[in-house]
C-alpha cells in the first residue's frame, strides 16, 4: 500500500508578505507609466520678438521712411496767375494749394513724412468750386512770405535744403505745383519739368507722367493726353534745390476746358491721387 502524500499548507505570513510586495511593484510601475501633465508654453523672448517683428511688417506702410517737400506756387501777397470764371476770380495759389494739401494727406496716409513749404492756417481741404482769395499763407516753418519773387523762391529753397541735409540718406523728393497762365484759347494738359542733370528727378517726372497717361486712357478714352516731361533747368527752385525736384503745371487757368480740371473738388482729388500713384511707382 502506497503511503498517502501529505499536502503541506502554505505559511500565511509568507503569502501576505509576497502579496504586499507585488502590490508595491504594481504601484511603482503604474506611477512610472502615468504620463506627466503637459505644461503650457510660456511667452519666451524669442516668440515675443517674432510677434513684434511680424506686427512691424504688417504695420509698415508703402512710403515709410520717405521724405517729401511739397510747395504750392506763390502764396501770401502773391496770388500768382488769375483766371476768370464768369464773374469769379480764380487765383492760382488757392487751387495749387488745394491740390497740394490733398496730395500731402495721401502721402501721409501711405507712411511718408511730408513738409508743406507753404501753409494756410485757415484753409484745409476745401470742396468749393470757387476758392476764395486770401493772403494769409505762410512759409515753412512759420515765416511771412515776401512779395518779391526772388526772395520768395529763395526762402522756399533755403528751407528745403536745410531739411534735406537733416534727413541725409533718406529717400527725399521735392514737388512744386502750379497752374499756368496762357492765352484763353490754348488748352494744355498736366506737364512736368525737371533739371537737365537730374536723372532721379527725370525718373520721378516720368513715373507720374506715365500714370496720367494710363488714367486718361482709362477714364477719358476718347481724349488723347498731351502732357509732357521736359527739362527746364532755368526755373529757380529746379536749379537751386538739393533734393530731386519736379515742377508741375496743372493746366491753363485762363482756358475754360482746363478750368474743368481743377474747379470741381472731385477733379482736384483725382489730380492728387494720380500724382500719388506716380510717386508710389517711383519709390517702388
């Protein structure tokens, strides 16, 4: 007869110890496997610089850093040419000033620094067809405008040249705007003068001229544009100004058809806009 096998009972203390160790192992394993919470990224200096640079690029305007000197013809005691529209007088300086200040506003909106070399303390942009003649304009920065033509032109160019030296290295241009006076029957278009030795002045005049030709084809397809670009180095401001200079004639103040170009305020705004377009083309 085989002896019966004896089944030994496990030691209960040993079992409890073993289970406790296994539980500790499982706990440590679970702790290691549990993912750590992800911390939100803070604003590092690098990311702040990137965002700042992006904002600057977005906010930078097309003409940022450029300098323009704008001078409307005559002013103060000298109204320039006088045209007639029925019983009304049309003073050159008032119409040239209105187009000039409109151009100034557009250039500033595009980021340019603009110096108005002739300023009227009372007259901003005006929407009347007939602009009242007054004599309260002053020269930059706040000087009385002399009646003597040579003294007046010297006053303007001296102020421009001083500012030009102050802004050395920047893109700087001088634009002076007039309305011509010829025989009543002579119709002319907007035309441009530059110094014969100024390639930069010539290029600016050509860019503006090109814009006028394009816009005439678009808005007045049945009417040819006969404006021109030419040298006229004998003009005082063209000859004596240090920045590249363009001298602009808007039309014949005596001619009824040319008067239509600057009597309506909307046309004066169009003239300023087309000038600004050509200036932007030149800068680009």
